[in-house]
């Protein structure tokens, strides 16, 4: 045990002495949270919208004035027909189109009810939901004011919301689980594979293997510090999400941490596996990027919802551990789901982890026997 | 002559598939001697050395290192020291930290480490460098330190794998003085090299060619036997693989 601790101590010295490692460990998570966090804005100011006024009556004019008068919107386009809507969206500046039906005022007085459509550009899901929310708010205020004057019946203008491009707004609030998923891969898989390959490259691995340290002690000693640092990282990310963006973890923190540990183990075994395959640090970096990080970013559902992908990519993403991890921590963090809701995904991730551990342990043994000069 | 044996090798064979890297090697290394292991690249030196160090198992034959059978590599590893041909200290750690690391790995207590460190640094006149990062040390000092680290835990046998490759002549000279000094304290030194002038410093040398031992004796005896003026000449004469000519 003492031999082992002397070795682990040295590993920590490596980490804390290398500025680049420290930046990757702590700088990147912090910046990612800030970047993704601020990209998801929670306030709305002077968003450009367009109106398609088919009514041209008092009610529609009033509503347009109210929209214009609010700080939230600038009406930058007045459309003449439904055909203009698509082109307007494609230009990209307009966040939403508000459509007033023909005979708006007449409908209100006759039926006491009318519908105003709001179509939002949901390629920016967060902005889209804000725009529709604020517009609906203004419509509701107006109809509330109307009901005071008209005593008979309840004339209500109900907003009808449609999301354009991305109907189900799935990527909402996804950034914290997504950032955790990527950061953990970077720290566990990327940094461990690099750390082990570095020893091979420098020739110190040979010396360690000749020493009384057992091979498994060397490997566990190399990855233990990264396991620890990954956990620290999760806590930093969660605290930042909470304090800077008021994003709480709705589910059990213990469950979340336990799932993260499983995922870290997966990453570490992946890193070990890579380190048994390659002899150069660059190659370790490239393989981790191509096999885990990039597909993890694109196909795990972090940025692009899996539901919107062609089926092929859906199947492809099923072999990626990050996809399952996101599907585990998203419900835990956002919906407050318990273990009963994620046990299947957890089982899949555990299976993948076990597979990687066995594979890397075997590969490592084979490498030891084979390497001869 | 009945001297105590540090290493005993009998009919050692190591095969990789159909390739025979070591073909029935038999030799002894006596306690306290400097034993040179010579051979061209690919002659099987490294394979044999890896087996002696417990890194790899023989296909057949019997190997005993420091009195322990090669079937128990863990016990062998505790009794030997090793210095690789590549520089093997951690450059981002200080001299002290490197010594603490290797001392710790070999199971030395902190007290022992401190005590022996003082001695060692004094003997090498290294005292001013304790807190210096290895990467800031001049190359010659680093090489000496690497050797000092390999014998820091006072092993019975130290294996040096081409320890002086890429080192300037002055440093090589100093390095060999350290080896002599170590051997004089009773440690067995097993060294591979491709510098033939260094072979002359060894008590006994063995020359390998194509997986076999083709010569084994003291440098002077070998020169006499083969009627050559230097080990270099001798090596060219007997160790050149038959299929290559220059």
C-alpha cells in the first residue's frame, strides 16, 4: 500500500505542476458552463418580430401597438400573405410571426372568442419559447382588459403557438448535463490515456514495470487521481450551474454522483484501452476525439436532439456511452427522476463499462508479454 | 573456483511464434562482478535482459536471479535495480521527489529515504540540487542521477540497459567510475552496451549473435583466444551475422 501511495502522490505532482493540465481540468469546465449558460439567455429585449395582419381592425391595431410599445419586441416586418412567412424566417432575423385572423374584432363581439397565431423560429429553442411566452402574455393582458368592459360573455383572445423548425424544444436546459458529459470524457478518457502514454513515450513505464509495483497498481495509480479530479469537476459544474444560472438539481444528488462515477469508470477504462493501443500522445488525443468526444458532442443528444436525427444516427448513437449517460442525468437533473426511471440506461452504461474494463485489462496483459525489443 | 552466483541461466530459450530470440543460453554471473552483455541490435540482448528482470517468461530453461527462480518475478523485482536506455527520471519532479518516488516504490520508509538521500547527494556532490527540477539539470548530471536512482534501494543486482547511449565521452568516463564504485561495494552490475571500449571495463563479457552466445570470458582472455587487439575487432570478427556484410 505504501508503494502504491508513493506512486499516486507522484501522479498528483505531475498534474499540479503542469499548467496545461490544470487549464483543461478547471479552466475549460468553467468557461464551457459560462459560454453555454450565457448562450441560453433568460431575458428578452427588442426581439425582431413580424406581423401578418389579416384583420386591419381596432383590435389588431391595438394589439400591434401594444407589442410595439413593449420593450420585448420590435416589429420589423409587416407581411401581406402567408406565403411570406417562410421566406421571412429563412432570412433569419425574425424570431416570430404574429398572425391576426380576418374579422378579429367581429369574431370577438360575435363569439366572444378568437385565436391569434404565433409562429416562432425554434431553431433557437430558448429564444422561441421566450418570444411566444411574452407575446401570449401581452395577448392575455389585452383580453383581460377587454373582459372588464364587456359584461356579457367572456371574449378571450387565445394565442395559438406553433414552433417552427424544431417542434418539441428538446434541447432546452440541456447544457449542464451536456457539459458534464463532455468534461468527464475529457478528464477521464483523454487525460488518463495521455498520462499513461506519456510514461510509455518517456521510457519511465519500463522502469515502473521492472519495479515491485504490480501492473494493476501502476494502472490504478495512474487513473485514481483523475477519478478524484473528475468528481471535483462535477461538483464545480453543479455549483456553478446553481449559483450563476440558478439551475437546481431536481433529483437525488447521491444518485447523480453515483451515475457520474459509473460514467467516469467507463471513461477511465476507455482511456486505458487507448493507451494500450497507441504509443504516441498525439494519437491518444486524436483517437479519443474521433471515437468518443466528437460523436459524443454531435450524436449524444447534447446539441442535436436524437429524435430529429435520421434513424441510422439514432442506432449509431446507441453504441456511444455519452448518449446513455445524458439520458440518465437529464431526467435526474431536470425532471427529478429517481432510479426506477433510469435503471435500464444505467444497466446499459454499466455493461459498456464492464466490457471496456475487461477488454483493456486483457489488452494490457497482452502488451506486457509482447513488447520485446 | 567456487564463487557465489548472482545470476544462473541454464538452457534459456525464448520464442516469439516461430522466431527464436534466445537459443539455449547458459551463463553465470558472479556476485559483485561487472558483467557486460554485448551484441548487435536484434541479437537477443534485450529479450534476455527482460527475462532476467522478470518482465517476460522464458519459453523453456531455468533462470535464477538473486537466488530466486524466474517463476516468481515479483520477488525478483524487489531485489534488483534497473536503468533503461531511455532517460527514466520524471523531468517535472525535483531531485528529491524522484528519489522519494523510487524509494517509496521499493518499499523504503521515509526515514531510510532521507538518510540515504543525504549520503548519496553528498557523494555525488549534488547537495545544491535537491529542490531542482530534473529538466533544469545538465544532461551529464541527469544521467548520473538516473544511475543513482537505480541503485538507491541498494538492490543485489543492477541491470543497466545501454546506460551511456547518447552521452558525451567525459560523462561516460564519470559514469563508469560510478559503476566501479558501486561494484566495489558488492553490488552485481549487469550492463548491455554497444560501445566496445566500454566492454573493456567489464570483468567478464558475453557476446551474443543471432540469439546465441558466441563468446564468454574476460575481455583480455577473449582477445588472446581470438588473437585480436581490441574487443571491437573481436566483435567484428565473431558477432557479425552471416547474412549481412558491409
